[in-house]
């Protein structure tokens, strides 16, 4: 591991997913990174989330109708 | 899509500690170098987007330049459209086998579940029937009532009182801002299928930082209106020709604090509206004509964007898009530079409307104030007028959608 780098912490997140009637569907475990420890320019530079505008979605529905 | 973010490849060098319970004995000091993204990483959504983008392009999809989450593929008269919302894919097209084919192509590479015909997307309930498509957020609306303990409240016929004016310092006692903000935030999300409350919510959201009893009471009135219209949503009816049409309107110096006006516009194919906006203008308009002109500009910008996307979807608008404005002077200004005296203070960017009118992309046409649908987005209305306009913009109850 390079000198100037720091490892980022991770943690387990446990979730219990319920069915509509309140019974247990499944136990879910997911490993997540503590993203808050990331430093801009060092651990990441560009971020972007592909989110469709609601106008677009509604338009597709209007066209599909 | 299951665990979508885990599919993204990382470009940056990122080291993580060993996860609890999986530490290798004797090598506790070592760390992992990530190749693919994990949830929680700042760049995880981006990495995922690059991955799916590359994959869709490989499947011969084209990406819309005006909306980077919209992909489409045409062959002869068949088309398929994919809209991406982070890890939700919304697929539509006119050829079922093409869609099935696409699904299986995707499932080969990504782990995903097919939810079948769209019934629920981004909190919107979607119903498809022989008359068209109906979208609403009834479940969410009920949750709002519950969250703010207003399940038993009396309902109201309109979201906002016609006579009431709001200002920052109204002298009334201040309320807990956290609750007010939370309520406005909830209502804001509800506007996804409820353009009828758009104006009220956008108006009340101007007082997030100085909420008083008066504002809070008005916000609760919106909830009481919702209570009486829980099952309302937008009905998109089947239509033959997809001619985009719009309405642009403004009020006049409606804000008591800074005398700015509010722009409103909405667009449809002749049935339910699918794109709308209600927003305080950035400048102080010096005449009603100027306020209307500014609203028309906002609508014009939206027209350009909508036309581009429609062109991508192979529904290019051959004719100029007609935008209804109920102010003759504003139309005159957009056509003719002769009104110099009244327009010499207009900012340069507002002249761009003339240019795109000349290019035949947009055409402002006059409509009577009674026919101005965007009225509902710019000012409080009386019950009768409100109900007429609400019906005209395609907002109706789940039950009566057959009649719309």
C-alpha cells in the first residue's frame, strides 16, 4: 500500500426485509464503505448519479398511453 | 436491478480495511484494493452509470444528448426506449418481442428482477387501462396525513385561500422550522403527480427559513385539500398525434417581500400535462407584459428541451410549438422590436425568444384568460375556477378517470 494513502473503514449493515403482511421476508447483510472518510481529489474526483427527470418519465408515460 | 453499484468498475485507487468477522488471522495489517465499487463510495453511482452506459451503447442503443439517462433504439418502425433512474430501468416500446429480447440480454450480464408491467415507479402508482395511463401517489398522500397526524382533519376544496397574501415578517409567532420544512418537503414530492398543488407548495416553500404560524396554517390547509382529493392523479389518455402544446402565464408582483412575479408553464399533448413549473421570477418585472414575457421565456427554454427529446424519440415536431399566452403586449414584444420604449431595460437574454420564433421552433399565440391553463400554477383561484382548470390539466380522481 502506497505511503500517502489511507485505508477507508467499512462496516456491515444488517436489514430485515418484511413482507407486506409484516412477516419476515429475509435478513439482508451488505458491506458498505464509510464514504464520509473519502477526500475529494484523493479518493474521488467526479461524482454523478444517473437520475431521470420526472418530466421525462411523465412524458414517456404520456407517449405510452 | 440487484446490488447495482457493485457492478461499477473503479478508476481510482481505493483501499479499504478488512471487514469485521472476515479479518485474515496473522495478516491483520493488510488492506484490500478495490476493483469494483462498494455501496457508500462517493463515486459508486458514477461508476455504475459508466458501466450501464457502456453496456447499453454496446446493445446498439443511442443516448439522448439532452437527457443522459434516456436511451433508445429504432429499427424500421419499431422502437424501444429505456429510462434509467439509478438502478431502476423503465423500458417501453411498441414491440413486445423486442422488449423481451432486451430483458434477456440485460439479465445475461446483470442480476436483475423483472417487475413486469409498471405498477409502481419512484413512489408513483401507475395504472394502465384501455383509456390510457393514470398515475397517482395515493399511498404517499395517506402517509403524509398520518405523519402530520391529520388523518381526521376536515377537507378543503382548494389548496390555498384566494385572498391570503404571505410575507416574511408577518408578526405572527414563529413555528418549529424542522416540522415546517419536513411538511413542505413531503408536499413537494407529492407534486410529482399533483400539479394542482404546485403553486401553493412553491409559494409556501419561500418561507422555509422564516416559517410563522400563518405559513404553517396555510401549509396545513394544503394537506386538508389533499385529504379531500387523496385518489387524485394525472390521466394520460390515448392520443393520435403528438403535437406538443404549452401554456405560459404569470401573476403580477405577487410577492409582497420583493414585488417579484411568479412564472408558470405547463405542457401536454392535448391530454394530461406532463411537464410544468411554478417559480418566482428572478427579476422585478416593470409591467404585466414584461412579467408575462419572462414567463414565456421560461416556457420557451422548456420547449427547446422537450422538442429535442421528442426528436430523439422519433417524434420530431414538424411545426412550431404553440404556447398560449394571455397577454397581447407580450406577444407583440416577442414579434416586433418596435416596442422599444417599454422594453429598453429588458435583459439581452430575453431577446432570444424572438430568435427562436423566427426559427419556427416556438410560436406564441393569444388565448383568453379563461382558457389559460397555467393560471393554476401562478395564482390562488376560486373553487369553481380551480376545479375547471384542474380538470383541464388532466388531474382527476382515480374513480372518475373514465369520464376524463
